């Protein structure tokens, strides 16, 4: 196939047909069983074909396209599909090609449509919201403690208590947080730096809903459809939400990853044998109203860093599990059946006895979520968040006590 496509006289229609046929064949192999059981060779093949298609567009097909912006956009989509659905190949060639293509697009006018986009006032974070605005009734829920820049020793001591808390002042220096930095995260800066990148978007209020699904689209499309204030005002009341949720964005777009730093707190594991902690990070970007239902992340510790915007959080430690009514379905066993903010106490009467914590997580603050700690999160504004998971000593992992 590589030799066939190396011929410069191959026409776009022929290339499109033949490469689509190959992709369809590989796609069938990728979906022939559980994703984890698919041999890496098929993911490698998928990534290679997508990169090849992108390079073909840039090398040959651009001669048939009047707009170089259109050519770059088509090639960039191929590179992103290689990254999202394929396997890392050739020393991250797709990552480097995608970054270069997007950088070139910034210098090429794409037409008047960009000027017609509604302006999103992302710099106007909502005023701080106090906990008085959230009614928990008579349920035994207390405010989260707020700790200002604890030392690593103090953080270790806090971890031994097994309770969640909010850290302040620990990420003020991140370029993503600095008001004076041109790398400060905002809707406008993400449009400029990554607007044409294709990303996975969750569609639906929460992943437990029947109509929940995922769709690949560019960040610009996501912002236009789900984030812009004008779109929020005009949308129908029952329109679904969109959410860039739990995505390893920094592996796809390393430039954005340079705006944040893995907190030193992730080095605190509790035991010498755990001192080489593997830290996984995910990015969360969405409009007001996005919800992560009450769930837990199993045995890993978690730091949720709020870069911009505000989120309301409710948390319960593992010893409250019996009152939280986990789903019996194996796929959702880490998720509660209860709506943490609006519980149906007729169906779930024991929920009134669950002892928990709640708070408002604001810009430049982090929430420590202990292993097996249940947590519910709702966005109070357009927000950008990054979470960091890492392994800790067994001493920090509580038992699944089924009593209050």
C-alpha cells in the first residue's frame, strides 16, 4: 500500500477509496472483541494509515484544493484520529505532525465565519459561592477543611486521616492559572491554541443516563455548540450537555500540558516501596451544569486541580458505602444510584444517614480525594480542571466497611 500511494499521479478519489477500504478492514479487527484484547498490531496499522492519509493530503491532495486551510484541517483530523484511536508510532510522529499542522493553520485565514462566533467572556469567573447556597437538609454533611500550601510532611499526615480536604495556594504559579500569562487557560486561548484539534466529547447530562454517548469533534465545534454563553442562553431547556471529560489531553496536545505541573504531593505514597508513583492525568473542560455522578476511583489517590471556574463537590468516605446504594451492575458498581444533590429518600432511605463532606472548589484550588472515597461534582460555571491519580501504600486504602 505504501508503494502504491507513493506514486505522485494517484488521484484523490482513488486514494480516498483505497485507504477507506483498508481502514474499514482494520476497524472490524479493532471491534472484533473487547478493546483490551485486541492485538496491538491492529492499532498500529490504524495509526499508520491515518498518518499516511494526512501526509498524502499535505503532499499531493493540496494541489487539488483551493484553500490551504482546508487541506491542513483535513490532514490534522487524520493525525488526531491516529492519536485517539491508534497506537503511538514512530517516536510520536502523529503528535508532532498535528502540532505543526495546527500552528500553520493559525497563520492562514479560514474565512469570515470566525468573526461571527459569539464572544465568550471566559475571564469573568463567577463570584465566590458560599456553602449557604447549597441545602443539604438534615443530612450529616460538614464543610471540607481548607489547608493552605501544606508541606509534604503535613500532606502525609493529612492523608493518614483518610478524609478529603481542599488545598489552597499550591498551584498559583501554573502558567495555566496566571492572569498575566498568555498561556492562561480560557475559552479564547484554547480556541487559538487547539481549536481545530479533534477531541472526544461526552454527550448527555451524566454517564449513567440512557441517552449518554460520545462524539468526536473539534474543540471549536464543542465550544460553539456547548460552551459559548450565547449558545447557553439560546439553547432549549432540555438540550443535552457536552463535556470534554476524563481525557488524557496532554498525551495528544503536549503544548497544553506545559501549562501545568504534576503536584509534588503525588510523590507522597506512604511507603518506600511506593516512591516511584505512576501519575496519570486527565483534563476536564465543560460548561456550567456538567455533572460527575457520585462514584469512587477504586484504590488510587486523586488530586483534582481547578484551573478556572467553580465546582460544587460532595464526598463520602468508604465506610459510608452501605448507605450510598452502589449499582449492582458490574459496569457501574463504582457508581451510586443516588442523586447526591437531589436524593430520592423514598427509594434510598438510608442515604439520610450517610456522613459526608461538601464544599465549593474555586480557581487555583485542589481537592484531595482519598482512595475509595465517593465523590459527586457539579460545575457552577464554565470550568477547566485537571486531575492526577497515583498509587499509594495499602495503609492508605480503607476497607469496604458496610456499616455506618
